[in-house]
């Protein structure tokens, strides 16, 4: 009976996480657990010094089967969403944060409670076409230390040459989950 209660608390905790928004931009996170059993309660946040690392991180336009599908260094402003993927190793129990910045101005913070010894996660940012410039995500620990930093350029889309049609949009899911969800 106790274990069932713990699972309910975990579900409620995930549902209660706030969404972050700034000027119609939005950041969401989806935890992609790769170790441990689904439904297992996340560990308590740790104040121990960090002994793990950010194993991988970068911008992508899509995550499939817990893996980024491309690497983005420059994005045209006719694309309105980007994802920041991170893989953490040995940081179980710590709360890390994706801090999104545009030209040095903070645009969003997405807290991530690392729930396994290998933990993959991403946050998304909806972009307005006028938000051109240099974008950066810092992965920050509980003490405010930057563990990793990546950036991309959001640039004006080039006009289509005369007589050429724009490529058909790729098939994408209608909506990403608005609540973080751990997956096996």
C-alpha cells in the first residue's frame, strides 16, 4: 500500500510542476529516464558536491526515442520551436536548470530534478520570428555554477527564389506533453 501512495505522490508532483513562459515563448521539460523502473519516485534533492557531469548537450529540432535527431547551430526564423537536449551522468538527486538567454537577457528557466544515474532530458522554447539574435542555454547547478553552455543563432529566413515552392512541413506530433513525463 505504501508503494502505491508513493506513485500517486510522484504523479501529483509531476502534474504540479509549473510551466514557464515569457512573451508567448514557452519552455517545457520532459524527463527521459533510462535507468530504474517507471513510476519509481524521484530521489530527494541533494546538497552534496557534484561528482557527475553533463555527458552530452545541444540544440535540436526533434527528439525521437530519447535521442536528438539533429544538431542546430543556426536556425531560420520561419521555424518557431527549438529544443535543448541534455544527458547527465552521475548527477542523480541534483536539481539542475536549463537557463535560456537571448542576447544576454534571460528568457526562461526550466528546473530538472535528475532522477537516475543516467538521465536524458530536454526543454523546448517557442520562438517569435522577431526574436533574432544569439540564443544560449546554460546548464546550472543548485549553487548557480554553469556546468555546460551551448548557443545558436536565430536568423532571418531567406526568401524563396521565384517559382520555387516551400518544402512541405514534416509530420510532427500535434502537441508535446505539457507536463513532464518520465519514460523508460
